């Protein structure tokens, strides 16, 4: 009896130790994840353009200043303003996300359901293309679109979309492969066309892929600097937020001290749409998994 009690005590102690180690690791990971965000956030409320030092007195400031936000939202640089550039980025990123979702789902559906020639070879080729870094295509894309006189928003959307939709098409194919074809067959027996079954059945069940593709397409276009810089630099009013923030924070001139508080304020403002998109997409994925239905008998 005493041996059983000692075994139980040892088990409880070992369980407590495992839980303590797990919570310690989680706390360390959370600290390293949250601290950079907190640091940028506090820098944006600093009155000094320099970076705040890593001390308790600066990381927990007694005064909060909105100087960087006021200057960022009211300044006019070469005829352009930061709110205008934010609007440009949202239009560009939103258009890219919508087109990427449509192309990815249509391509994934074709590779999964339709008997097209060389389907396996095409799927393998798409899979291989996903391994190429996006930056490797920046120069060829610029030269191509310059030749076509498309160094504008339309050209940027066309340049951004393949990088997202190719990867998302492969993910969409795998997701649609897991959806029983009997779902569509029953829907078509009830009177829907193949396209109608695709819209009302496949797209609904593939909402996680839709959410993932939307996040990738939106964030990729929204945060890009290199292609946007090369395509839109001559037209200040067409700049995206990343280009405008680069100039307004003084990062262009290495001889002068950059205004890191303005840069941090711009990063905080630009992060709001991304956070909202992530929350909406998370809810979409939750609803998609909770609303999966069985086959109609």
C-alpha cells in the first residue's frame, strides 16, 4: 500500500515538473514573439526619432507622445500623403487577393476533378515552381512589364498574382482531392450545374484554402517594396505605403539619422488591416470546419 502511494506521489511530482517545464518554454516563446511587437509599438509613441534603449525606464515610459502619428498622417511629401498611400496599398493588395483566390481554386479544381491532358505532369510542374524564390523573378518581371508598358497597378497585380496563386493552386488541389466527388454528383442530381456545384459546394468546403490564399495574396502585395518601388517610383501619388514610409522615415539618405519613431508608427498603422484580415480568415476557417456535412442519402 505504501509503495502504491509513493508511486502516485512520484507520478504527481513528475507531472508537475513536466507542466512547469512546458509553461516555462511557452512563456519564453511568447516573450520572444511579443517583445518585438511591443518594442515597435512603444517606439511609435516616442518623441525622439532614435530607437529607445533596452532599459526598464524607456520600455515603460512615463509619457506617451503622438508626434510621430500626427506627422505621418498630416505630412505631404512630393504631393503624396501616407493615408493616400495606405489606400493604394489596400486596393492593390485586395485586388491581388481576390484574383489569387479565384485562380487558385479554379486551377486546383481542374487538376483535381477534370480529365485534362498531362494533368499529373502539370501538377508536378506547379509543385516544382513553388520552390523558386519570388525575388529571383523580380528583374525578369520588371523587364517584361516595361516592354509591355505595364509599369502601373495593373502590371503589379499581374506580377503579384502568379507567385501566390501557383502555390495556393497546389494546396487547393490537395484540399479538393479530400472532398468526396459524391458531394458534387448529388448537387448536380438536384439540378445544379458543375459550375454551380463548384461555387456552392467546393468553395464552401474549401474555405480554409480560400482564407490561406487571401492572407498570402494580400500580405505579399501589401508588404512588398522591391517590385512596387521599381514599378511606381516616378508617380508619387501612386506609391504604396511601403515606399512612402521608406521616404518619410528618412531611410533613403544614409548620411542622416532615420526617424525610427515615424517608421514604427507607420508599421503600427499598416499592421491594422493585416490583423483584421487574420481575424476574419480565422473565423472563416472555424466556420468551415464546424459546418462540414455528410453526404445526402
